[in-house]
C-alpha cells in the first residue's frame, strides 16, 4: 500500500505545472525554432478563422438556410409534382419452344420490330427499348440534392476548423481547476457529433441513388406495377428527407453558435490566471 501511494504522489507531482519550471519542461524536447514559429503562425490562423466562423459565419449561414427552407422547392404541397416519368417500351413476352421438339434452331430466332435479337437464346428475347438510350434520374431531386450537398460539406469543414481551435485551447493536464477544461471537452464532443451526423447525410444520399437504380432495373424486365409505385415512394421519401436535412443543418448552426457563445469565456480561458485562495 505504501508503494502504491508513493507512485500516485509522484504522478501528481509530475502532472502539476508548478512542480517544475516551464524552461525545464521545454528543455526536454528540442524543437527547431523555424518550425516552432511556423506552427505558431498556423495556430494563430486557425484561431482567427474559428473565431470568425463562430461570430459571423455561423449566424449568417443559419439565416441563409432558414430562408432556403422557405423556398418553393422545399415546400411542394402535392408530392406528385416531384415524380419522374420513366419512359421505355416494355416488350411483349416471348414464348420459347423446346428445341428437341424438332425444327431448325435458327428458324426459331425472331427478329424484333426494332431490330433487336438475343442470340444466346434459341427463341430470342425482347429487351426494353429506351427512347433516349438511358433511363434518366429524377431531375427535380437531383437539382435539390446538388444544392444540399455543398451545404453538408461546408458544415463538416467548418466544424472541423472550430473543433481544432478548441482542442488547441485545451491547457496541459494539471490537478484541479478543470471545470473550464470539461467545458472545452464537451464542446469538442458536440462538434464531433455534428460532423458525424453531417457525414451520415451524404451516405443517405448515396443510398438513395443505389436503391433507386436497383428498382429501375427491376421494372425494366418484369411486368410488375409495384416496382413502379415503389420508385415514386422512394422519390417522395428522399424529398422529405432532404427537407429534414436542410432543417437539421440550420439547427446545428444555431446550437453550435449558441453553445460556444454562452461558454466562450471558459473555452478561451479554461483556468483562472490567478489561483484563488482557499479558506
């Protein structure tokens, strides 16, 4: 027990900043003076940019997104207006005959009216004919997605900058007086959460395209109306999700701006410069 207590006491003395002078600490690691100057310049740039983001960019962006939510493109009353017509000619089913029943296989190949045949099957198969050579995406949703994606990326990038700024403000580990440090750590955790949620929005958009492509490939063959209806349901769901994403982006700017401003004193100066006397 005595040995354990001795180890704990030594650790406390090591972590306590007043236990050894700063000049002695800096002598433990030699840093090139030019590199140190450049790193300090980088820290100052991050600090200046982050403070501008919190004080000016965040409130402007939240107002901008709030205005975006009021635009007609995000306030469609009838979701049928965002449906996309899928144009291609579904061929009639082809009946195959057993080649063992007699007759020349070549005579069983049927040439389609549009000149398409499939030589891999004795009776030939009919393929769907796409007028434009490609099945198009939902143009209205694509246009909306192209507006939302840059907003998502912007939030991720700006959160990363502010997070780095707060992390650089965290002082070295010491005993006691860590309430301000806990506020800094909580702020970093919130910024990290916002980054993660914003990244998930990009994944959601990718999954929409993949899911829709699979459904479109389904309706290109079988004569099943449910596949067509499912595509319209997927489009409507994505439209609603995009509106929710824009709303969440705005809310996250509001929350981060409010949280950091309320705690800016402790974030910038987590510890008192003068130790208060204990009575």
